[in-house]
C-alpha cells in the first residue's frame, strides 16, 4: 500500500535522492504536469487507480508533503502507445518520444522492472493545487 499523508495518497516520483528531488522541483516549478507508472505496481501494492479530481500529496524522500496535485486525466496505455503529448507534459526535457522511451526504459530496467513494447502503463496528468 502506498503512503498516506494528510488523508491523501502519496505521490513519490522516481527514486529517492537526486532524481526525486529533480522531479519534485519540476512539479513545483509548474514544468512537470504528468507522470507514468507501471500498471503492475498497482497490483503489487493492492492500490486502485487514481481518478480525475483526486488529490495526491507530493512527497519528498522522508515522506513529507511538499505540495498537493490534482489528477486531471488518467490513461491506460502500453509502453509503445504513449503519446508525445503525454511524454512532453512530463517536463523532463526529452527532445522527442524516442528519447522519452529510452530514458524510461533505462529507469525501469535500473530498478529491476524492464519494459517491453506491450508493458501496461498508467499515464497520469495533474495540476499543482
């Protein structure tokens, strides 16, 4: 189960340390308005999907809330079907969809969950509240 803070589910971006700090900074600056997760993580953690209008606590490495985000869209997709509009909204500076795919494939492989073109994903769009 994912952490709860102030009555909301927590949103932990990336992995603790430099990556999470950078991603959280992009959210706080208004540049990151989307994120992508593995559908299998929801099953493993016995979590339901987010829903439009749900508010999540953006968490730092210690589990403290930095901000609140509100879900504006949720799309189920495969790795191969992620759109450039979603990838660009992640705000991480990828030049194109190929760069986004390469970076995300590298990340998921580095944390022990390599992806294929058919890997089911959850694409979330949000706004900073």
